[in-house]
């Protein structure tokens, strides 16, 4: 069974054919959507437009992604994981989006990942929503906690979804009283987030040894001390024999004004297998280029890096960097016995100063990727860990059922 693009009978917000991404992908009783904002095509001006309050935008974004899920024959009660990308301008109003979500989902509790982004491609967008669904709603492993003080980011439920995948709610260095942990100490906050992830995973019969990816979000000031996380990662990760994939993105601020890092951790029930086409640089790193778990290939974030010299490629040229980035992803896919048609999702982070040139990435995707096109999400970050990089991509692929 192959991945198929979801094409709802009625998707009135915009004509969706002709892009290098799909509205969403389906395989059997499973679905994955691209990230969607409240954007809709305005024929009066001949282009897409986003307007309204956070509450209004959240309602529209959720209406769009739920329509896509329904186009795959699934429903709201089948949702296992929600990712909400909230912009800095939308962050003060985030409670409105959370209230819309609570109203829509009621007693049904998917896992919720909250990513604070600099902004979205549409400058007036406050929120972008991405869903994953499995018939029956997956397996709830842990109910949502109500222990944190009002006004803080309450951990969501933990649900096991497709192919034994377990997404955790975003790990933040905020304790049960709503206070910041290790103020001013980036490494201390990083350690706390990973240790809390391990606590949650152990409550559902797993541990950090089962982690397949750790994507972290920090602030530009962390560049100077980021390398010190190596010791923490070496201590806490990879003890099962395989380090997870990883990515690092910089935002000018995060959920809490004193917060220096947030980490999204994904784990799997399946045994982990390192996937490395021979890139020696990973021999001394605390993350892997790819991790196969069941039928899923989880990957690190990729940017325009020479894997031999570790030099940044094509400084100042976003289109050329996109070519090198997707070239490396396809190289890893080929080594794994896969092709671009097996890409399940791509999450692109473009640095804010290059937003005007972001359109240069689409022709690269059109040339290198293929239908049914991956479910895709794009967001704007303040910067990347290496200042020469303009784009970083988090990809995931799915092995065909017969090849598993």
C-alpha cells in the first residue's frame, strides 16, 4: 500500500493542485496533514490572505485540517497528534487557540506539540496546525496533567499513534509551580527537558533509549554554549545503542520569557536501527542522520553541509542551499532503499532575513521530489545554529508495507 495524497471533495479555502506539497497523505487507516494556517484565497486581490483574531484563525485552521482528515475517511476522534506552530505575535493570545482546541476535541485528548516560531510565511498568521490521525485514535498512554499552575503550558496526553510512534508534548524548563528551572543556565534547562522526557517515557513503558528524534528550539544567545549539550546528550541518550536524529532551530524567544530551550522528543516501540550512508562526521556526534524504527525512517535536520569537510555550502544562496539540503536527504533515502515518493513529511525552517527569497525553494522541491508530494510545513526562524545556514529541513519517510 502506497502513500496517497488526500483530496477532499470540498476544500474551498484555496485551489490546492500544483504545489510541491499535498494537503495531506493517507495510507490505509492513517493520515498526516501538512501544516495549515487560516490562509484562504481572496479572488478580489488574486492571492492568499490571513485575517482575524487568534480565535478566528484557530477555528479556520482547524476547520481546514479536519476537512483534510475527513477526506481520508477519518474524523476528529481519530486524531493522535497535534502540532501547533504559534508565532511571536500570536503568543500573547495563545490561550484563545487552546480554548478553541479544547472546545473542538472535548474529552478526546491527542498529544499536543507547541512550537514557538518567529513568524509564518503569511505575515498576519498567528497559528499553523498540523495533524496526525489513526483509526480509533491510537492508544492513550497517559492522560493530560493538570498539575501546573494556571497560565503555563500544561503537558498534554501522550498517545501512541501510527507504527508504534510516541510523540511527547513539548518539553519546557518550567516546573509544576509554573517557575522557570535553572534561570540563565542553558545547559541546565536542556538537561531538565531531557530528564523530564525520560520521566514521561518511563511512565508509558519506554525511556530515552527509545527516542528516535530530539528537535530543540533555543535562542540566538545559546550558540556560544550549545556545544556543552554534547556531554548531557552523551550521558542521557544513545544508551540503547543508537542515538536519535536531532535538529536545532533558533527563535528570538520561546514559551516563557526566561526560557532558553524547548525540546520535542519522539520515541518508538520498535527496535532502533542506525541508518548512515557512511558519513564519518556522525561517528563522534550524539545524534544520527537517520533512525529506522518499524516502517518509519526518522531523520535529523538537514542543511547545506559538506559531509566530508563540514563546511557550509553556498553561503548567501537560499536556492543552492535548498538543492544541497534536499540532495543530502535523497542520498540518505537512496541508501535506505527509498525514494522521494516515500517522504512522509518535511518541515522547513527558513531564517527570517531570507523570507523574501523563500520562493526559491519550491522549484528545487519540484525538481527533486515527486508526487504524491510529502505533507509539508514551513515556518520562519530567527536563525540556525550555524549562521551560514539559511534553511534546515526535518524529514520523515515511510517504508512500503511490503518492504518492512
